[in-house]
C-alpha cells in the first residue's frame, strides 16, 4: 500500500512538471513577437520595459533553456506578474482558489446526488423503458451547453421566481452555479453508476445472495450498491476535472469570483503570464485531487489493499 | 437519534436562510449603495491607467486641482485661486487650507508638487503623460505651487479638471506599493480585483465641484462596486434589487426607460467621440479617394439607431460635441455625406467590382453596440465592393494590437474604430501627433498645427482647431461616427435619487440618497 | 471488432436511443447540407424582416436585432458548426491516431514517455485545452478549429494506443513479428483495418465535444466571430435579448443541444467497448 502511494505521488509530481514545461512553451504560439504582444499600450511600453520583459522570459535563450527557466521559477512559487496591474499571478490565483473549490465541490455534490440515483434506476431496470429514458435524460444533461443552461436558470430562479441571487460570492450565490454544473455533469456519474452496478449484479455472490432468498431491495442496496459505489469513486476524479473545466465558463455567467473568472479575463485581455499560471494551478489541483481519490480508492477496495 | 440530528440541521439551515434574508433587508435600510459594472478598474493609480472604467473609480477617491461647470467655465478645486503668466508659460495655484488626505495627513502645496513631479517622471510610465503638457519644473512658496512650462499650453487648466488628473496624496506613493489615498469624497476600504471594490464616505469631505450640490460628506455611507460581466446577470441584479445602480444592457435600456420602477441616466458631458480610421500607409487606402468612398458608404444613422438602439447621436467632428470649439454643423460641411451609390462609382472607377472586391479588415474592440455597428458597417462596405472581415479583441488588447498594426506599411489594409474622451479638444494632440496614440500619428504638417493650437487661446485657437479638423476630415484620415459610445448609460432603481454623471462619464455619488 | 460492437449493442438493449440519435443526426446533417435550398431568406441580409419579431409562419424562428431571419441563420449555421466539428475531429483523429500508433509500436522507452505525456494532457478537459490554445493563438474560426482539433488529440491518441496495444497482444502479431515483418507494414496491413471501425465510433464522441467546445469559445467571444451564423456565435450575440426576444437564444441553443445529444446517443452506447477511460484507470 505504501509502495502504491509513493508511486502515485511520484507520478503526480512528474505530471505537474510536464504541465509546467508545456505551459512554458505556450507563449510561442502567439503570432508575432511575444514581448510586443505582451506589453501594454505603446505609450507605456518603453524599450527598457520591453528589454526587461524579454530578459525575464529569457526569450533570447534556446527554447529548452526558456522552458527550464520557467520551470525553475514556478517551482520556487513564482508564476510571474500580470501584464495589467503588475500583480503576483500566484497570489491572485491562490486568493480565488478556495472559491473555485467550494463551487466545484458543491457542483460535484449535486452531480453525485442526481447521478447515482439515476444510474441506480437505470441499472435495476436494465433494458426496460425506464433505463432508456433515464439514460437519455442523463445524456441530455451533458448535451446542453452549460452557459446556456446557466442563463436560463438565472432567468427562471432569480428573475421570475426571485428565489436566488444573481451574482456574488456568498453561500446563497453558490446554489445556482452548483445546480447548473451538477445538472451538466450528472450524466457522467449516472453512466458510471449504471455500468458499475450492472457489473456487480453479474457477480456470483449476488446470485448467491438472491439464491439464499434475500429480498431484492436488500440485495441491491446492501450487497450491490456498496461495491458499485467504490468503483464510482474512481470516476469522481474525472468528473471533478471536467467540472473544474466547465466551471470556467459558469463562473463568468454567475460572476463567481474563482480562478475561472480570472482566467477568462486574462484570456480576453491576453494577459499571458496569468493564463500560464492558471494552467499550472489548474493542473496541480486536478492532479492532487485524482491522486487523493486513487489513494482513497486503494483503502476502500479490499483487492487493492492486499496488493 | 440520527433523525433528530437531521431535523436540527434543517432547522439550523432554515435559521441561516432567515438570517440571510434579514441581513439583506438590513443592508438596504442602511445608507449603502451597490453599483454593478461590466468591467473592473485595471488600476486605482491614475498615473498607471487610461481606461474610463478605472478613471471612474479613481475620480471618487481623488480630487482635482480645478473643477468645471456645465458651460465649461473653470471653478476652484483643491486650488482656491490660480493664475497664468502673460507669456502662458507659468501657472500658479494657491492650495486650499485644511485639506486632509484619507490617512489624516495634510494635503498642501508641496504635496501637489510631489504629485505633479510623479505624473511627469518618465519612470512612472504614465500613459497620459503628454496631456500634462510641456512641464519643465515645479516649485513651492508657502501655499503657492508654481508650474513652469517650456512653451504655452492653453489646455492645461481644463486638463486639471479632468478625471485623468486626480491628485494623489504623497503618502499614496511613498512606499513601494501604491496605496489609493486621496482627498476625494470616498475613502478606499478594500478591493478584490474583478469582484468588488468597497469605498466609504469621507466624513471630512468638502466639495467644490459645481456639478454637485452637497457641500460636505456624501449622504450614503458605503459604496460598493460589483463586477458582473454578463449584461444579462447585471440586468437581473437590478430587477431583483440586488444592485441599486448598474450599467444597463443597451438592449434593455429602452424598456427600462418606460418602466417607472427604474431610472436611466445618459451622460450629457461625456466628451466621447467614436471614430473610424484607416491604414492610410497601406495601398490602396493610401489614396484619399478610396478612403472617402469608404466614409461615404458608412450609414451612421443605422449605427446610431439600430446598433446603439437610438441611444446615441451621429456626430461630424473628430472631437466630441460640447467641447471647446466643436462645431458640428461646420464639420458636416467638410465631411462626405452618406452616398453608397456615389461611393460604389468611385470604387468601380478604381477597379474594384463585385467580382474583384477590395479585401480589407475591420479591426475593432468588443463592446456592446460597437459589435452590432461593425456588422452593419461590414454590410455597408459590401455594397460598394469592399469585402471586409471583422477582427475583434478586448478593449485593452485592441489598443496593444493597433500599436503594431498602425506601423505596418504593407500587408492587408484595414479600417479600425476607436473612442476617445476628454474635456478639451487637445486630445487631438494625444491622438494624431506623431507617433500618436497607438502610433496613429500622421505627418509633419499635422504635428505643426497641433503644436500651434496649444500655444494659442480663445478664437485663434478655435480657428486652428477647425483647421486641423478640416484637414483630418477632408483627407479622410478619419470618419467621425457617433457620440457618446461607451459607459455613458447608467440605470438605477427608482429609490435612488441624486445620482449624476459628470465630465468624461465620471460617476457622482455625493448627492445620492435612497428613498425608502 | 464489428461483431463485438454488434453484440454489445444487442446485449445492452439500447436500440431506441441509438435510433433516436441516428434519426436526429440524419435530420440535422441533411438540413445543413440542403440549407441553401431550404432557407427562406438570405441569412446575412439585414432588414429581411422587421427587427426582433417573434416566431411566425413567415419567420419560423423569428428575426434578430438586425431583422435577419433566424431560421435561415440557424440552418446555414449548421454548416459552420458541423464543419468545425468535422474538420476538428478528422484532423484530431489523424494526428492522435498516428501518435497513438507510434506509441504502441515504437519500443519501450518512447512508449512510456509518450504515454505519460498523453495521459497528462488527457487529464485536462478538452474544452479547457481549446480555450487555453485560443487564448494564445487569437480568436477566429480558423484558430478555434485548430485549437479544438489539438484539444482532441490526447483523447484520440489514448484511444488508438489502447486499441493498438490490445491488437499487439494478439498472437497473429507475434507471429508476424517472428516472420520479421517491419512495424510500419505490420501497422498498415494488419493493425489499421482492425481498429478503424472502433476509431470511427470514437470519432462521433469527439464530434459532440467539438461542437460544445466551439459554442463555448464563441460564447466567450474567443471563437467564431459575428456576423458568422455559427450557433454559439448567434447565441452569444443575442444573449442580451433574453427577456425581450428569447427566441434568439432558444433556437440556436436547441440546435446545439440536439446535435450534441444525437451524437452522444450514438457514441455512448458504443463507447464502453473502446474507451480506455472506462476500462479502469490505473
């Protein structure tokens, strides 16, 4: 088990380093000279300031050295400064990370709360109309552009019904965006629950349980659902990553002050250090969460524990 | 046991909801105002930013040396008296007694000197540096600040009333990090970038701005600016009472106007002018005839009535209406009239036909109303055999991009649009004098005329400005389109009283009260 | 492989959703292909009707703020949206497929490194990759398509690798190896034909995510620019009319939903067989 954990941690570190290096090269995708593209309006872009920026990015060095330079800076916790405002990218991102996590966790909660029962319903009615209907509804969820759903929910719940606030970062503000995200991503959970449960239901011990005359709901809830839920844990990391990704747009629709807001703002303003910083922070979050989930899974699943 | 627990939790949750709603009621009862805007300030340091969105905020924290009334006459501000020497090269300002900065320090003549020295210091990299004029030195004698110029600069005093010239207290820039400390009606409390900015009333405030009635402390206690980028969400916030004052969406403004629950404010003194300009260094747009044809094809009435929902006016001068020397009727005689058929003829004579259209780009920034305007413009141009591709960016990056684009002498020709605002036609100098704003400067002849108008005053200056405008329009270096064009509209719920928009769409909250 | 797909479809008893998906997809594709003949108005012409008129018999989906006919715009917009999707999927599949095959047949070290890299990128949601790329490349239909194509590469590379690795383990490959047939030929003649069908299945799944990414980029103003009637762009441009003229928002939104739904329904029932993500992540 300890071996498994250390292996997982090592892999996570490798992943993070790879992402940092990749994001370091992104600046070269910008058409034209990166420094010219990065500097603010000409009136303030003095040749000295441009030269300083060039030196900071190491743009005169060969590309592999630039990447290592960037990696070195990031590993020391320096994600650079924003082009507009000249603020520390790391500080800005870390300030907003808790908001983003709060929304992601709430969204995940909604996705699980809707997805697991739906998947359960589909699995026990496998092949019947209920199964098809449930899965079509779930697929419909992932098929709706989240921003579109968000706008419509805002119209209904905030304006027409007046139940929930529109914008801001208090706890009541989290409900609408979390609901939007949960509805969008519950299909992933439902699908996984369904197939995990179906797999378990085919196992011998379930047949044994049934043969022993246990009641069906006992079989389903006690013997089948629990092991199925353990394997659902594995998709939670994946759903979480997708949720974080989808959240980038949703944070903007609902003015939720997370790193997604910051990222889109930076993308529209072409604040390149901020975009790079966002990618790095996002990657680290996803990697840590999926690592934790893998470790938790290791503890939950008896087969893994004895390895 | 478990169930009991659950019920307890639900009760706690309900209580929390009740507290939550109770809280929002008590917020409304206190004299607090919540304002929702689309874009946040990019800095609270007036020497580091030139966007309207930032200057609207700095103008609440910082006062100006002088103020201006509706008719353009100068009034005292931080300075109680001022004078100009005969040769127009020396200005003296008597700084008012007993002006206090938000941190309790005294604002005096030496503070004012330090502030001007900082604004013009090349190390500050002030985007509005050229608007401060050719200052060569500053000195202090008691309460009097003396500013020396290398040559006359007649727009200097009007510039000192503008929102770009907020007077920062010396303690603001004493340390390495800028602190927003001023003498203005509101004190800085906190700022979470792209989320909210909190200000509170300055209890010791003394007002001198003639546009404001309230002589002292603003009536409201707290002023919160929220950033809500989605117009849909901003409108919902206004309608649900979550915000008191918002930047409305153009699309819904006409509806709000006819609704007694809301009020609409349109800035009369915006000083804003929307322009189209050309890549005149690139063939075939180096030919004034072709540029003129493009100008003749632009259906400005449609831009105003459809793209801007009839909320702005067409305007004919390169400088905004109501500013010094602006004469819209005079400018109209110089510019080409809307005449798509005539324009098409010019293009066909130049060899551009439906089969062989002139291919150009329309380079623009994204903004409500503007996006729609460019789509109509694209169609206008198609009618005269000009096939235009629209390329848009965010406001700040648009100007970054234009800095490079305007230097080009070959490649794809383009038409681009921009907006400029000010309190004096001297902004022609900022724009068109080489290298010019985002490198849009023209030539020696224009440079000379622009320098000349700074040295003149009164009618002679007006005549010189007209000469420059005539040159710009007749050679079609620019096509004046509309005024105003951005941030000039605000909406509030009916309970808000006394809200005003000042020069350059500054936001004036001093007189605001909330009707219960 | 064909037989596996068929049996799995039968086993899963999902013919209705597949049929629904197929039916929808055919209608949408045909409508887009035939749009020039079906459009009642020029989709770009302003003032084709009065501004902001509600849906009626004359203007089926109503008109937008310029008086353009929305029905015509949504129809022709299908060509753009589907076009972006197809271009991105084909190029992403091509590049991803090559990378995946190369990884599977290139020897231990390269395989490990490449696979690790693919997995890293694969842990990112594709919409986010597209977003990040467009932020650097700049907006526009070309850059958006390129970014979406690249965003699909890790997915396709991973899928192809999985399929190829499974194929590699089969005895006939071992035999061919012993017969000293070179890797290139081996892949071309033996592996490719066996995995192509599965790859096409995965193509449909990438397609729906490409359409969603494109609409998201347009919504943020980073993708297709107005006045192009790409669905996301219509939606983005019309969103402020949500209370005044909601049809501008509803119809292109429905078009996106139905298209993505149809391809998801088709792909979904087939995905379990080929998607490595569901075969237990290590």
